[in-house]
C-alpha cells in the first residue's frame, strides 16, 4: 500500500487509523495481516515512486509529478494526479494570501481542476480507477461544485476501498439531511458505524450519535481518544457545557499533548468565562506547537475573552493562513468583526464559513445578526430561517426568527416562533417576555397576562429573579391587569413585589395606595393567585387558563 499521508484539513488519515489501532488490544504475531505483494508494474516504478514521494513529503508537488509522468502502476498514477491537485491548491492559497480584498479572494481558483477532471473522467469511464483515485476524482468534482456527481464517485470509492476514512469524511461534507443519508448505498463495514456517528453529530441528531459511540466503546474502542473527543463535541453541540468540559479534561489527562479539538475546548472555556483555564490552555498549546490552527484559535478566544478583539481577529487570520478551510476560524473571526462593528468584514467571514460547511448554523445565525444591525429585516429572516432549519430545537434561532417576523409586521408568525421557543426550552428566558410584550402591543391583555405569569414562574423557579430586570416589567403589568379586573388581593401582591425592584418601586407604591382607596368600598374574595411565599419566593399560578393553542406551530 502506498504510504502517502493523504490529508483532510491538516490531519493525516493514517493518524486516525493509528489512533484507533492503539485503542484496541494488540494482535498475536501469527494473526497480523500480510503485506500486499508488489506487482510487476509496482516493481518497475519503485525507484521513481520513492524519489517522487521524497519530493512530495517536501511539498515540492510539481517536481514529484514530473518524475512520475509516464509511470504505469496504480500507486504511481495516484501520486502523480494527487501531486498535480495539491500543486494547484498550493498556488491558489498563495494567490489568496497575496490578493488585495475579499472580492479578489473569491475569484481565486485551482487552475488544475478542469484538466484533472477530464483525465480522471476518461479513466473512470474505462473502469481504471482504484479506491484512492476515485477519492481524488470525487474531491475534484466537489471543488468544481458538482455535488451530485461527487457523491456517486465517493460512494463508489468507498465500496472499492472501505477503510479509506478520507472518502467517508468527504462524503459527509456533501450529505445535507437524514433522508439523503438513508438513501446512500454504503458498504457493510465496521467503519460505517464511525461514519454514521459522525453524520448524526453533524446533523444535530445527538442522541443517536451518542448511542453509536457507546456501541463502539462496548465493541472494544473504550480507550479511543478519538471517540472521547467526538462525544465531547456532541455534548458541546447540544450546549451541555459541564459534561463536555468534563470529557475534555479527561481527554487532556489521557493525551496531554493533544491539539486536535482543543479549539472546541477553548470555546467551552470562553462560554463559561474561565479565563485562567483558557490562559493555561493557550500557553500549553504554544509550547507544544504554536503554528497549529487549533493553537491560533485558542489564543484568539483568549484575547476575545479579554475584549481585545483586534488581537483575537489577528490570530484567527493566522489560523486561516495555515488552513483556509478552517471552519471555526472563519466563524470566530466573523464574531470578532461584529464586536468591532465591522459589518462588511463580518459578512465576508461568515460567507467563507458557509462555503466551507453549509451546515454551520453559527455562520447563518451570525449573518442574520449582521443584517439585523444593518436594519435589513428581510435578509435577517432568510438567514435566521437557514439557522433554524439546521437547529430546529434551538430557542435562540426561534427568538431571532420571531423578532424578524415582528419587525416585518407578521405578528401571527412571530407569536408562533416565541411560543415554540418557550416550548423547546428557552435558553435565554426571553421568549415568553417577548410574546407577552407582543400581546400587550396588540391589546390582547388576557394573553399578555398569561405570558407574563408564565415568565415570572419560569424565572423564579430558576432562582434568577434578582438578576432579571424584566421581572419588574411583568409585575407592573400584572398589577395593573388585576387592578383593572378588580382582583385587588392579586394586584396588591404584585404591587408589593414591585417594591423589591428600584425601577418599579414608585409604581408599586402608587398601586398600593390605589388599592387601599377602593378596598373600603369594594370587597373582593381572595383568589390566592400566589401560594404562601416559600423561602425561594417562587410564585404559583392560579389564573384562568387562556387559549394559547392557536399560537403553537
């Protein structure tokens, strides 16, 4: 087998195979697989192949291709074509770095792709491509924006060489939904389980992904650091931050010099504002290898956490010089430009991220936020819809969609989005508040009161009432609502609660005086809106149920 380090991103494929092999129990000597014998063509091309491989390892791709021209073996032909492809990619990257602006960068192309496609197409029609050259043919087709043809070729290549993980990964970048995944005719091989787990994670089917990885652990891969890292990434995707952090810390203990996925680890530390831990991670990775993409991203996150956004953007740019297809760096750089109010640069960064991976919901969401700043609600709606399609149960996407609908005066759709956001578990505790304010604007007082009550219950049950200034807004409205409906006990309780907040104290006192004035004239039985206050001051709803079914999508 040709010992060429085919790379996806910056990780050689043989590295993943070695990592998995290390996790398994070693085989006895007599059970080791035999090495593949040399064919006559392999023997004739051996010297040229050895020389070309030396040049290839030195990244002298044109030189490697020159000495392989005319060789007849499958191994030599693959290295010849692959060298030509990488030569074109290297020249494209160099030209991209030298280009002046985003418009010029978008026009840079690998000039070798069309020639390679013509040659590989002829060989493919003649049935002369093996698993490796089929993989390369698929990559060329994908680069030429021919996804359907690329999918067919990658599937064919996987059948020809099932253990080539590179072809599986390239195929994963072209699968857009679960229906497409189910329609693929894939070989029944153990590596298919790794692919399915990877795809489930990419398609946000985290429960299925975790089950697949658990099955692989039970099948003998319990020591695999790759699986631990993938499970940590899966928990990161569903924002189970504590579980993801625990797994990454376990991973660091087992493999302290690991750099792969450390950028994702730094994202978690950033979200938790764990500045000392993020600083330690950045210094540690610099000592290991300061010229890795992940290292630059970690340092960028560290500077971002310190609100040094110019320095953060600089390190994300360095990461992209090392690997222009680094999805995380493009997205994070977009975030930094947003912080610096450079919306045009942010849009370019997010668009590059989408070019790398159309399933990156963060880039779609970032574009929506950018156009929201530019006050272009129709654009916002389009990009937020894209983000919502990728993360249908993410309340942040639904709230953003609701705000866009509200700005476009589509109140019915906005109500559905806010209610759906609450139903799936509102992360930021804002959906009910926005829904209540929308009802208030539309003079739907009963519905507004219902939503404000649910909002207060939600906030108090989480013990966050003192941190949420909007609680006073809800209490003010409820106090006035109950007063107008002559429910004076309930209004009095809301008014008393208003006195706990500086911005609502005076209104609360005024309402108490109004209630005191009318109580001598009208006596209303207590409806016991709130149960007796407990130690955590959690209110219990006792209002007549209102019909919110019409707002549920």
